[in-house]
C-alpha cells in the first residue's frame, strides 16, 4: 500500500476538513462534493465497478432516509409543535420553580431536565440551544450558560435522537446495538460522573461552587451513568438517555426539596413572583414527551408481544450489488420515527392545536430541514462508497501501521474529528465507524470482534466530545442565546450599557471555542486513556453484561 493510495483514500476526509474549517462552505455543499469525489476515486484509483458503487451509494441514501432522517424530522417536529402551542413556556416555568439555587437549577436545565432529555428525544443541537436560552432567560451569564450546555451535552450525544448515532453505527458495522450501547455506556461511566461537576463549576465560578451541592452533583452523575448501562444491556440504546434523564430530574428535584442548598451567593435573581402551574397544566404541556416515552417503551423489545407483530411489517430490498451484499430492510411501523410522529400529533391535539396548525408545523419543519437532509444523505453515501471501495480499510491499515498497539489511545480523536467537522454524532459514526472496525481487524486479524465492538464504541462516545467544539453546535447555541439575551436586557433596564455590551461580546464563536477548548482537552485525554487501558478488560465486560 503506497503513500499515494492512502492519500487518495484520505482525500474525501481532507476535503471535508478544508471545506468546513477553512473554506467555511455550507455542510451540504461540502458533503455533496465529498460524495461525488468518493465515487470518482472509487472507480478510478481503487478500480471499483461503477455500477456496484452506484448501488452502494443508493444503499447509503436509503439508510439516511429511513430511519435517520425520519427520526430527526419527527423529533424536531415535536419540539417545534410544543413551542408553537406555548407548552414550552409552561414546562420552563415548572422547571425553574423547583429551586432558587443557580447551581442546582443549572444541573436541572443543562444536565438533566432539558439537556439529557432533549438530547435523548431530539438531539440535533436542541440539547444545547433550549437549556442555554432558558438559563439566560432566568438570569444566567450567557457565556457560562453556553459552555455548561456544551460540556453537559458531550456525553449523552451518542444516544441522542432516540439512540440514532448508536443504532446507525450498529447498522453500518453489523454489530448488535444493545451490546454496542453497553460498551459505550461503560466507557462513558467516568465522564458521566464528572460532567455535572464541570457544569456546577462553570456556573459557580470554580471548584468552590461545589460546596453545599457536592452530593446532588454526584447523584446527578450516577443517575445518568448507572441507568444508561442497565437500559442498554436490557433494552438497547434507544431509550437509554431519555429514561436516565427522568431519573436525573427525580434525583435533582428530590435533593432540592429534601436538602435545599442555602447560599445567598448562588441564589437566583428574583424579578417577581413566578406564575403558578397546576398539575393538569403541567401534564398537558409535557404530554407529547410522555407519549414518546410510553410508545417507544411499549414497542421496544421489552414487550415482544407488541414489538414482534409490528417489527414483522417490513420490506427487504436488494440495493447494494457487491460482494457479500444483503438486502436492506425497511421496518415500517416499529421504528422510533413513526412513534414520535404519533406522539407529537396526539399530543398536539391534547394541547388544543388544530389539524391545520399541527400539519403546518410539520410542513415548516420539513422545509427548514431541507439542507440537513442533503447533508446527511450525502455523508452516508460518502461513508458507504469509502467502505465498499476499500478506502476506509486502507486508511485504517495506515493508522494502525503508524501507531501500532497504541492506536486505541488515539481512536477517540477520530470520532471527535468526525463530530467537529459535521456537528453530528451520527455523521461521525457513519464516516469513521467502519474505519474503527477495519482498525480492529488490522490490530487482531484472527480475533477482532470484541476489539471491533470496543473501538466502534470509542468512536461513538468520542463524537459527543467533538461536538463540544463543533462550529455547528456553537452556531446553534449563539442563534438560541442571542435572542434570549436581547429579551433579557430589554426587560432588565438596570443592566448598564457597558455590561450589556460585554455580555453580547461574550457570545461570539471565537470566545466560545477558546473557552470550551480546555474542557475538550480534558475529556479527550480521559477518553483516550479509558480506550487504551480498558481494552484489556473487554472480555470481562462482555461476561458481566452478556
């Protein structure tokens, strides 16, 4: 394998780095060129059959549309509908009335109540945008709010959008999604524990902020780390973060009521009495999310009497025509996207929305996601072309040859790079998941399966860390926090012009990226160490959970 061959194999990835980071091209343009370039390189330099490569690209498009784009569309539709019906304001009032301590409130918003739940339900930047905007609306510093949400979002990303990053990776690599999710959650256990501590220290201004809230912070971390492992092992990745987020909320609310912190330094600034929300109003406001949880639970493998018949409604279509080809299966009913759509529509009617308003919201959602559709379709096509032509395998061989047995130490950088470039854990897994499998095969050609699980899991976990610095994540946070800050300043005339200017200057992309970088380094180094040293315990982990 020559250096030129490796360079050609790397060229789609190099192009994405240059196009997104230097040329600042829109993602859909960069990924479209990458897909076209991958096809040309595959049929020329790698001498692949053009017809087979076309069928591989079509299989990638099918995978992107169903189920990836289905889930993304459904999740964003539900969120948009809840905003349209004003139920989001009710939910915000309920959460912010739980505690008067900013540190606990930050845990509730950035880590559990909206952070982990919105990531598990919708993903796609909502887990940063929504809680960060809410935090600014109740008086938090805008830069600290964004950084806290970016750090908090670094660990649940792999199970975001009903587990789509993990289930997509499992589909691409033919790995069992439950086993893969369990490996990921084991690797992330320590990061799940420390992330809420960082959230508190960011909001409170240092380690001193942990005084009086250490226990609730620790329990908040355990409330994600422990349920995540159990749910992945028993049910699979789809509900692991959504379910854990409910545990986190219960833990935080319980601690806030049983042992409320009493430190005036961290008290929420009161601007008037908050409106009261009755139990009935709260139930109606949260109904779409409750229905999502119930429907996904009932149609999961935990209830085979329901899952079995629904899962049998499927169509297998032969798309890819290359060696080892398998028909691609469309599961029409027992798929998360369909359940989310049903929950959103029913929840919308319960919230008194009319049919025209519900489907109008859906239409606007689809319209606003058109470039996202093209981005995801072309990036999945690129991954398929690189895999089926042998480009991914050649890159992996070169990386393994260059790092040798130390490769697992650097494997998280690959996953983080993918998410940094694309702003998506799913896209990172699509781009580099097959590469991690190929790397495992290169490191241990005769018995690579367990190491393949391990490195694929590393890629998925590291993708969340990469999103911390992703230009897309930062842009989304600025887009959400900017209007929230403007509204806050308009309602708080006591804030001086100089202070207002300072707050507005803080939410620039360069400031956010520079501030978040130190947390990125800590997380990526820790994940690299977990990857390298943890590989020696793969068999024990497998024996414990399977």
